[in-house]
C-alpha cells in the first residue's frame, strides 16, 4: 500500500480491461487518477466506484487521436491533483484479421492513429507538465506483436512495432530530464479487445483464432488484466527509478520463442 502516495496519473483507455485494472491498483496505492476514454458510461461507473471507496478519481472523455482532448486530460490531472507524475498510454484497438495488401487504407489509418499517434500525443502533452515538477514516468502499452509478427495482423502489428520505437526515442530524449519512458508487452489478455470480432465471424472461427493465439503462448491460458497491472505499477513507482527505454513482456513466455 502507498507505493504511489502523493502521485497523480492519467490512464488512457482506462474504462475497462487493463486500464481499469490499473486504475483500481493505482488508487489503492494512493494515486489520484484521471480515467480517460471514449467509453463514457464505463468510465463514469468506474470513477464512481473508486470515489465511493475513497479514491481520488476523475473521468474525462478523450479521443486520443485529438490533440486538444489529450492536452485536456493532462491539464485536468494538474487541476485536480496539483501535478502530473504518471501517464499510462493504454488506449488501443485491434482489427479484423487481414493480410497487409488487403488491409484497407481506412483501417490502417485508424489503427495507426489510435495505437501510435495516441501514444505520441500523450507524450507530447504530458512531458511539459512533468518537466514543471522535475520528471515523471510514462508507460506505453505495446503488444507481443511489438517485437514479433504473426500472419494477418497487418496494421495492428505495424502500429505496435512503432510504439516500441517511440518509447525508445522518448526515453533518450528525456533521460536527463527526469522522465522515464517504458513499454509493456501484454500477451493474450482476457479483455474485450480480444473478443470484439465475435459479431463479424462465427463462434467457431473465433474459438479457432483464440486457440491459435494461445498456442503461441507457453503459459497457454488467457492473462487477466490484474496480472498486467502490477507491472504498470512497478514502472510507475519510484522502485523503477533506473528503468527507462525498457521493454517489459507480460506475455506468458510468448516472446521467448
């Protein structure tokens, strides 16, 4: 308890899944948290739940592809909690499976805009606030597909590879300014993002796709969001004060193969 006492955080994609699990853990550890998401109903319910338990939380609707909206969540954190210490760039989407030549330009642009540009905008608007108080920690959500590829992941794989490059670049840019930047690589996590195509493909195809994904993960079960959030907590806390530019798999061993 108290590993983030006195700190403030912004979590994008914070309404459910990994983001919600991390928001709960951050609040438990003493942080003030701005939950940012386009999912307003889920986000407000989570903020209300945490406030009812005595947590310091705010929900702000945010489309991470919009620069003014991303800037607003950072200023909200400063206004609500006095400063900004932590940014968890977690918002992201996947896509329907397709090879790269048959990936539409619309899909490619949308996936890149949310998964990669969203992280860029988060860093862009968080850094000035963090510099005012001597530093902070930025954690980006990558994927196993940030460092390996599988067929038909197309735009998603490209976007998550780019997040690693962005993380390394930002880590070097701000290492001497007290801002650390790291990336986590979740494996197959039991979140809505891994089930969202259930209406587009048959249950049989969905089950086959999930079985194929899990076959690549040596610990071959789905990972709980609560098994990802402790790594985010470590990287957000002062315990990781010498960690920057790092790649942290939480993937059941996938990237060891």
